[in-house]
C-alpha cells in the first residue's frame, strides 16, 4: 500500500512539473513538444521497469511453462478427433462362448483362430511377463522384436536376450528378432520407431502368420485381458480391425487415470494389407478390454531409461526431471513425471485432471498372474509406491 501511494505521489509531482513547464512556454508548438517530453519522462520509469523486469520474467515463465500454456490452450487450437464407435463388451466366466458371441451379434466358429501377439520390446521385463502369462492359454506365437537402439537413438543392451531364461514358458512358441539401430543423430524418434515396426512386419511373416489369423498390435504395457482374446478368436464375423479400450494406469495399478487408452488393436490378418501400426486404424472400439500401465517399473533406473528412450523424450526439458529422489516422490504422489498439463481436448477435462491422480485401493479385475504372484509384483499393487533402488 505504502509503495503504491508513493508511486501515486511521484506521479502527481511529475504532473505538477509538467504543468509548470507548460505554463512557462507560450507557443502552441513548444508547449506540445514539452508536454510530449513530460509524458515521455513520466513513462520513463515505468518503461524501464517493463523492459528490465517484466519482459525477461515473462520470457523465463514461458520458457518454464510454455508447454503447459500450450497444452492448457489446446482446446482452442485443436479439436478432438472423431469419436470412436464404442461397442459393448459382454463377459462372465459362467456364460458359454456361444452365448457371448451371440450377445455381440457374432456367430461362433468351429475352431478358434490362431493368435499372434507381436510387440516391440524396450525394457519392460515385468510388464512383459504379466502380459505373456495373461494371454498364455490363447496365443499361438509370441513375436518379439528388440533393437540395440532406443527410439531416441541411444545404444540399448539387448535386455530381452539377457532375460530370456525367465521366459522359458513361451520358448516353444517364441519368434525373437533383433534389428540393428540406424543411430541417426538429431532425427525425430518417430522415424526409428516406424523403422522398427516395419521390421516387426517381416518378423511376423517369418513366424508364419496367415490369412485371418488374429494379430494383436500393442505396446508391451497395453495388456488385453485373456477373456477378450478368447472371445475374439472364437467368434466369427468380428470386425477386420478392432481397437481395444483399456483402463489407463500410471506407475502401478494404484493410480487409475481413465478408460481412454485406445491404441492397442486386434486385426484379422490380411496378407499384403495388414501393417503393424500403433495409431488409429479403425473406428470400432471394444469396451473394457484390458489394462494399460504406463511407466510401471520395478526400479527407478528402468523408469529413467524409459524416459530417455521413448519417442516423447523432448518432454525431459530439465535435467532434474531425471533425479531419482524426485521421481520416487512423483510416483508416491501420483504426480506427472514431466510436470505437464493433462492432454485433453476440453477445458472441463483438463481442469478435472489437474493435480495428482487419486489413489485407488481396488485390485479387483487385474491380470490373474499379478495377483497369484502378488509378493513378486507388489510394486504394482496399491500401497507399494516405494521402488527398488539401483
Ligand atoms: C456358474 O454355473 C454353475 C452351473 O451352471 C452354477 O452352479 C454356479 O452357481 C454359477 N456360478 C456363478 C458365479 O454364477
Ligand atoms: C547394433 O546391431 C547391429 C546388428 O546386429 C550391429 O551391426 C551393430 O554393430 C550394433 N550397434 C551397436 C552400437 O551395438
Ligand atoms: C471405467 O470403466 C469401468 C468399467 O466399464 C467403469 O466401472 C468405471 O466407472 C469407468 N471409469 C471412468 C473414470 O470412466
């Protein structure tokens, strides 16, 4: 208040001086000249403050929060994609497959389709185990491709190869491929990702995929539920391409975000036509078809590796984002690793999701292998946010 009124008085004085000056000069031109000079003098102080303080501070704020500002304003510059046609999903363990197919408007086949599960592997060893165990009864061939380069062009050890002995349960049904990275400096990570997906197409052909086999295209951490795959392999007339709606979790099944994961898809394979992709390829979305657990790692070091490796590594804007103690705190709070605003299309949704994700204490309807091995995977269950160090 004091400063404010001082400023006011300074202003007043300035006006008085100007008044005097103007009174002294008779001529019209001279009077307006000095008046201009006075006005400029009056502005001087404020202008200086503006240039010295306000502009640099604003630039610094935009530097720190530019991403947030643009994400917050996203509803203004980007309209939401065309909504999916979400189809109802019926399931109960006690209902026969014939009835389940009929409920979906499909017929039942005499024998189930063969099922190919194909993934690009980075370093998600624990999620891969839970994924493969979940779908184990129904998968014909597991296809996994690994590169010695991350999407962002960092050298990566062949992590699957060095853990292969832990995956003996799929050995007889496994097609494992390695592709050399291209290590192009400064390239957009999406190119390396696309290159690896093209190689995955070739590996699928080597694995013997045929017309009308079921092909699951998804990241390792997007896990279709077993009964969903069983339904799709048994029913006739299912759509050629079907996206799967998965429940989104972050860090573990303690932090349920929303039901909006849709990138995973299931295809009836068409030779020469089906290409491995991780973007939207159809309009049909099967409701409640599994789980997507992002950044669900046992160790902080694995999580840091993923932050640097994946296609959105531009979100690591400051070195301290990779500080292990900070990451541990972020996980326990359910906060955002990259300090970002929720990626939504309406202000209502953005505001609704600001701040940390609330804790969930439900461990109902999770992958059965996880609950049957709860001690080994307790970092994925509610109440266990502390990660193993190293
Ligand atoms: C499942 O079906 C069996 C036999 O039809 C019945 O005895 C049992 O109560 C059912 N269980 C549930 C959970 O509905
Ligand atoms: C990556 O793998 C390819 C093919 O296996 C190999 O030729 C290349 O030397 C490897 N690069 C590095 C940096 O390990
Ligand atoms: C997500 O889907 C489940 C099952 O369909 C439903 O029970 C739950 O309320 C949904 N949650 C949100 C946040 O949409």
